[in-house]
C-alpha cells in the first residue's frame, strides 16, 4: 500500500507539473472522493442485503477512496479511474492485486464531432446506476445494478448526430479486465461480447435509451440483455427515470431462463442543499437464475419476485453530501431471516452514507 500511495503522489505531482506548463501541453484534471456509511438492519443480520456494497449490520463501514486522472491533448484523451476499499473490491470481483483498484482505464480519439473510438476498460452502458455514490441519488444499490454487468473491456465507437447518438462495441467477457484466464473456473475464455446503445432526445427535457448486450461465457451459456430507459425532467425540480431490464440466459441442453427488473426513480430537488429520491423496483427471478442461498429450502421453489422501496435524502453541505436512507424489501418467498434465524419474506434497514468530493 505504501508503494501505491507513493505512486499516486508522484503521479499527481507530475501531472500537476504538466497542467501548469505552457498551453501546448496536455490538459490534466484530477478529481475524486471518499465515502463512508453506517447501516442498521431491523432483522439484525447482514445476510438480508441481497444487493451490492452495503453488506453490513450495525457497523460503520468504509466505502471507497477514489481518484480520477483525465488527460486531453487535441483530439486524444486518457482516463485512469482508481478506487481503493471494499466497494471497489466488490466491483472488481474477478481481479486480484493492484489490478482490482482500476475502475476504468481507457484512451479515446475523436476523429470528428460525430465519431470517436475508445479502447480500454470502462463502465457499462447497461442500467441507470453507477458504481460511484457521487453519480447516484440513492446510496444502496438496486437488484438490476447488482446482477447486471459492472464494466466492459474492449473497443467501442460512439456516433453523434445531434438528437440521435449511438454506440457499438466489442468486449471481453463481462466484468473481466482480462479474458485470458478465469481464476475461479481455471478455464481460458477469450470469447467476445457485443454491446450497443441508441439514444434519442426528441426535446431538451426527454431522453430515451435503448441498450443491448450479448455474449457467451466459457461454459457456453448465451446471455442476451435488453435495457430501455426513459428519462424526463418534468420540472426544474422533478426528474423521472423509468428503467426496464431483461436478461435472458440460454444454457446448453436446457431451456431459456431469465430475470427482469422494472425500476422507477423519482428525484425532487427542494433547494440546492436538499433533495429527496425515491426508487421503486420490482425484480423478477422466476427461473432461479440468481441464487438467494438464505431461502428456506422447504418453501423456496427456485425463483422469487422482490419489491424494493428506497427513500433517500440528499443533503449538500459544500463538497460534502450526506445521504440518510430508509429501505424496505419484500419477496414472495422467504429469502430473508428474522433475528432468531427464522425465514421471513421482508426486511427493512436504515443507512446513513456520506461522501466528500473534490
């Protein structure tokens, strides 16, 4: 860790030197944040959390320390986005060592105002939420984010035609920074995925996204994912987002299985210093694609449906943002547990997250 901190300090000093030199040098930007949280589950256990990053109970936890370097010179740019902490460990769950600290690392080149190529590792285009709490209005994550892709490594092309934009890319297997070796299965996997996005903005306050991802893993399972998203800035204070997610799996010599998610996000800004965000999600896993191992084996038939409601405050105090949050999850199967260990269909929790950004 000492070597990592020394490297970051030395890199920052070097980049600052570039930024302060004459105007013909590349333009360098450095930004980042640190986040922490406390979570209390009313079932008094950490296993009731079935989504990413907040797997704790009655404890103060460290989220992630993040630093992002961006350099640009004429039409070329690079981004190195690094993170340290439990949040990043869960995000880069396939990686080991210093590679696990890389959230994003890519270079791109804008051939014109309408065409750009990007190669490297970058956040997924699927879904509405992102790994960084600074980019979300809720601190805890949705089921859609937790069981969809986190990032891709590959080559993509972005096209911009005003109201219409598009992206098409070829990627290594989802959530791998290298496809050569899978540490868990011990298998070599260099199969490629295909991803695409089409965006249409008919008016300034409305955007419509259609996202797609398709690929085959080392076991031969084919996964098709389709994700339409509708966003509407209804008033200057109220933003509405509807995200639908369909994930279909075709396992060799088996029938097609799927999970789906429907999420509604309502974000109302009362003042520049305070806002409220409500997320309502209906997650359907009727084929048991996602394994909820804490379910009661007597009543659990392999699949379940979950309603989740999350109400989050956003308190902005300069560079510091505090997010008090209340969340309720209810399933049609007993996938949660009461304090005595007895299975139950519901769970609730309170959380307070905070991050300082620069």
